């Protein structure tokens, strides 16, 4: 997957100035004045219950090589070799509603956060951890991230870490961190730093080397007006975080933020290509590029330009728009779109994307 | 030859013997530091036996490697003459070993040291010692010498090490009690078996009375990931696996407990089925087949070997002290022409078992030579049995160097592991106390009434001075527990003579304590353990109210072993229980012994308090936050 994105990055770097609807991977054309920048274009194939998805409400999606996992409102589906296999509570899944997924890349185990606990799917066996049978802080698990032997978990009552070697659970909440609210919506862990998206309590940073906590808050407080743009986190209600290449991408219900350790940059609909400030999920590709899953469509930001993929908010017809650095918006002719505007998750399979929406799972196949 | 811990054992023996009373003390007591032999010639002295558990041939067939658990060494013998070439010291309690595919390195899993010894087979020296997970029990290198896979019994995983440096790269989730790894003939897959049944998540609340589930974990050696798990329904304890040379037939040795019915019908084969699971292309879906026959039980099948021509399967049966021989063609014909299940059918094995060959005490690992010999490691006899596979006759018994005199402890251990004392030789103590530990199961014992007083099986380590025994505290001492009670309710046969019972009790009282893996070196506590200890010993709750003595953890679970040796009602009585008054269990290595509570109804330590302590009768805990409860559990794990 990484090689593909690297290639993608290289093409983008050389092709940013190219024009029209040339697909990613195509030879760069000479720039034409006034033309829209080249942004990736996809043909979307959508999965619903009609073709095997366990439920149309898809909270999360995870790609593991040729396998695609979908966390839905009624079970965990895995798509492989053209077929869906479904896991549900009778198989040991903690709860039917699977809110979040994470892959342990070393072992191939999949961790599923649900409305009733945390489950590990390993070689077809499901082990479940709940607030009653383990040290898990709460059964409502919004986020999970695997780093080394640690599984970091975001729950409705704080965050926690399971050390897979010792079995020890460590809980992080208002008693031992700067967390004021304990409704933790997301977590992104690396060997050096762990970031928590806390609903109403901003963004928390845990330094694994020093054991020190830091907190990033909206300089405007809980005010939904943005008085000081690019001065800090855009809002206290953080819904998702993605830490990649030493860059923090943070989503809120009131806009999104990028933080490089020194400078903040905020993204709002009024001055970016973001289709909505209400962002459910964010996933950085690298320091410059990220995907935004909003209530009004899926957005891609390449560091300069934006592309939005969705069924039209008015007609429902497939729609792709591209916004350049100057704010010029161009409509790109497409025949397919993600299954729904309400987008909840995304993951990457080579140059393709998989998108979790409120009404189905979408496979975006890059068009060249 | 002496080793560390002998002083402690010696003390244990002395104390044990003194505690049994004159009626049972037919053997000599310690006098002035010297032991004298009893009337049967057994000595009270602590002797270090070799205790061979596994055996291997070198790739060229000229050397024999014998893994000696008791003396903590690998003995190298000439494969033709069985003459000793060298003994190589390894770590404590080595449990498994294997050769690298090229035969240049011998890897040994040292289960008490949590290490792997790497022996250079050229120099016959230990070239390296690598740390691994908790209680490593077997070790296998892949064909490319890229990874070393180590099954860790306590951490329930398989560690993946860099085969050249020993650096651990990751751990794969295995089943509970991961212990034995066998590569497929083409090396592409590893098959891991487990000595304990898998954990069960609480769903209906009746998980303690549902059949055990175990698995064979299948690992892709190239990717070093778990690709499959072969479910073993109703199986609690798995041991070795063997494959036919063509890879089409896999055979796993295992124990199938019948713990959901009252243990009252040994005469009707009521305790265990000793079985094999067959899997692979030859059989299609996995099939469980029995080894037992009426009056000829194959107790605790352990080692498995299949002849190169796939004509015979050999299975060492530890409790029966024999090797069972199976005709493969007849076996396959049987399973393809008979509809199962037949795991408990005592008439089935007559269709394919063609011989039963008596060997030594507690036969464990077995290996076939190129020239048609089967070698058997008799752990509690310090011998190797050599069987001619053409005639299926014991052709020779090779003694290993070591003490020739039988000690009290050794005889007690033999008594613990043999099935010869039970009705028709069906079970032994070690059936429920796997490797002298526990079994992770609950049982319905007869004395309390059928369907009454379901009880969890408790750990035997370091149980000296934890009497009374039984969950209801009904047995005042071990001679009662191991003697008349066992005779009447378990063996249903004439029991031990007094001297044998004494030896058994000495052994049981001397079962040593495994190292606790949650304790830091020097017995320091982590911050979480330290906070947990404060909760364990507190006398005032978080609201400043005094906690009555009987509601303090440290009152009932007092003393170095975590038991006041008194009975209390902690509010866990079930409708099927005759009384709520229960003996306080010791806390020794409590982290290992799930499920918990007297009837195993708590699947985890957490559930003791999150589910089964609504009225604070099992300690004042409902004032604790979740993180405080986690701290308490972190402390308990150090006990």
C-alpha cells in the first residue's frame, strides 16, 4: 500500500500543475491556464445488504491486503475473494455495532471496538474484552490503535492501554491526565506519541518516552465562532485524530486542524474545500495529504487543492468537485459516487480507497 | 548432583513427613540431616533424577538427544550404543526442544527461566541463551532459518524471534497454555497445541458448565501470522501432534474430560476419554477418535509418531505407562465407514488399535528411528524404552545415568502420575492436575450430591500449610484428601497402601511454586501493584468508613499464601450449592488459575468483583473506581 502512495505522491508532486481530469498515474501534461488541477478520480462500486454487506450502516472500514473489513451496525464483515464473511455476537463479537477497527500489522490480528466492548479477531477466533471481564474502562469503544505490544483504546469513559505482553490495563482519565471530559472519540498511536481525540476536551498528547501529557485546546474556548484562526485547535469537540509523519490531523464537528508541532492550520468550509465542518473521521496519508469524512461527502486534500466525492446534495447524482488553491471550484464529470454523503471512515488499498458511509460501503477504484 | 531449591524441598519433605502422623509414617524421618531408607528401600533424600521428557535423533541418525527436565540438561548419546557422549546444562525445567532444519543448532525451551538455550551441535556447547515469553515449552525454527517460534504456556502466545539474533519480533495469540509446536512436513505451517482449555467470555452466565473448547493454532511460517485455528470441541488438554510424511494426515494427542456429568461413574468410563484428533486431506473435517477400550485405557496420550510408510501411529500414554499402536489403514477405513461421533465409544478402538506395549513410568516424548525403532522417554523412570516397530515388542530398556535408588518424592510423583490405582486404570491425579498444576475446569463431585456443589479445580503448587482442603473445607489434611476421599470418590478402587499414600502426600506437599511472572526482580512493586497492595490491606473505605475485618481482602486472604485457612460466606452461593460457607483459597499464582470462585463462575479476576460482589460481601470493593480495581488486580497477580 505504501509504495502505491509514494508513487501517488510522486505523481502528484509532478502533476499538480497538470490539468483537466487526467487520472493519477497518467503522464503529466503541460499545464493549461485556467484549468482545474488534477485530482484522483475514482469509479465507485458500492456494497449494501443487497450484495452481502451485513448492514448498510457502516461505521468503519479497514483494509488488510486483499481483505477488507467493514464494521457495521449489525456485525463485522470481511470481504475476501469476492465473498463476505460475517461475524456477530454468536461468534463471540462483543456487540453487533462495530464502531472502529484497527489492524495489528505484525500479527494480522484485527481489533474491533464496539458498543459492547473490544474484540480481537485472530485467525478466525474472537476474544472479547469488556468492562466487566477485563480492565477495559468502558464498553463503548469509539477508537482503537495498535502500536507494538500496546493496544490503545478510546472509550466513553476515558482511554486505556492493554499491554499484550503482561495483560495489564492502564486507564487514562480525569484523575491522571489533563482530560476534563472523558468521552474519548479517537486515538492514534505511534511508538513515540499517542494522540487522543476527546469530545469536549480537545486533543491530548501522550509522550511515550517521557510519560508526559500535553493538551491542545481551542484558543476560543468552547465558542463555536473562530476568533483566532490558525492559532490552535479549531474546536474542543474533537472527533478523530490521525498522527502521521510527525503531523497531527484532527477532526472536529466544527472544522479540522493540522498541527506540525509548531504551527496550526485550520480548515473550514468557508476558506477551504472542506464540504462540511462536521467531520466524523480524518485520516492523514502523510504530512501534506489527508482525507476528511464529513456529513456532506468525502474530501481529499493534497496539500494545496481539494476534491470532494459524493452524491449531489440536491439531485443525488454522482458528483466530484475540485477546488484549487485560489478557491476556483470545478465540476468533474463522474458517473459514480460513494454510497452516501454521510461518510464515517476510509482506508486505502493500493491506489484504491474504501469508504464507510451511513448507507453502504464504497470501493473507490482509481481511474487512470 | 544437587540443584537449587533442594534445601527448600528437603525442608518440605521433613515437614511433610512429620505432619502425617505415626500411622502413615512408615518411612524414616530426617535424623541429623541424613535419611534412611524405608522398608521398601525408598530414601527420604532429595535426589536429582534425569526425568527425560523428549528425545530426538540427529539428522544423520548417529546421535540421540535426550531432554532431561529433572537434571536440566540435554544428554547426547550414541544412537547405536546409547553410550553417553556429553551432558549439556540448560535452564530450569526444560520442556521442549528441536533441531534446526540443517541440524547445526539445537534449541531448548527452558520453561522456568523463560529462555531458549541455543546449542551448537558441532561443539555441543550452549552458544546463546535468549529471553522469551512466560514459560516457554517448545521451540521450532522455520526452514529458512528466519524465525524461531516459541510456545509460551503462561502468556498463551507464540513468540516469533529472529532466528539469528534471538530478538523477539512479535507474539502471536495462541490458545490457553500454548505448549507444543509441530511443523508440517513441508515446513509451511506450524501446529500449536495447548494444555489448557481456551478462556470463555461470559455470555449466559453458565459458561462454567459448558464443554471445554481448545484449538490447534495454525501459523504460516513465511508470514509468521496465525492463519487458522482448528477447533477442538470438548477437548481441554492437547499435547503432541505428528504428521504423515505426505502431509495428508495430522494427529493430535489430547484429553477429553467428561466434567459436565457427576464424577460418579468411573466404572462406566465416566471421567475422561483419551482421544486423538485426526485432520488433513486423508480425513476431511477433523475427526476425534478414542484410544480407550474397556479395561484397557490409554490414559493421557502425550507423544505421537507416524511411521514413514504411514502404516502405524504410535502414541505414548503417560498415565497407562504404555504405547498404543494404531493401524492407519484400518483407522481410515473405520472413520470413512462409521458415522461419528465416537470419541466416547469404548468399542471403537478395537477397530484400529493393534497393540499396547508396556513401557516405563510416565512415558512422554517418542521418536522413530530410520531403522524401525521407536524410542520412548520414560520421565519418571529415567529410562528410554526401545520398541521394535516391526514386531511391536519392547526390545530394550536403556537406563540413563543418575540415582538408582527410588526416593520418597520420586515414588510419590510416580504415584501422582500413574493411573494404575483407579478403577480399571482410567485416571490419575495428573488427569486433573496437568503437569501438577490445575485444569481450568469445574467438576461435579459425588459426595455433595449429583448436580450439587459444582467446584473449580484448584492449583496444587505450594499448597503446604493451606489446609483444610476442598472448597467446603471438609478435609483437614492431605492424607485424608489423597487417601480415603480419593479412594472412594475418584478411584473407586482399592487405594494406595500406607507407604504409597505417604509418598504421594510428600510429593503433593512438595510441588514447588513456579516463578511469578508479574513480580519485578527483587520483589519490588510497580506503581499500579503498589496502589493495589494498599487497597488489599486497607481498613477504611474511600468514604472514610471502617471496613469490618471480614470485608478486608487481607483478613481472609492473610499470610504468605493468601489464606487464613478459614471459611467465609462471600455471597457467592448458588442455588445448587449446599452451603455458602467456603474455604478461603490461597492466592498462589492466582493470575494463572482462571476461572475463579468456588464454582468457576467468574471467568476472570475482574468478574469476581464486577459481577459477583453486588453486596460487598467478597470484600469492600464497590466504592472503587475502575482504575482502582485494575490496580487491585495488578497486585493480586504478584501473589
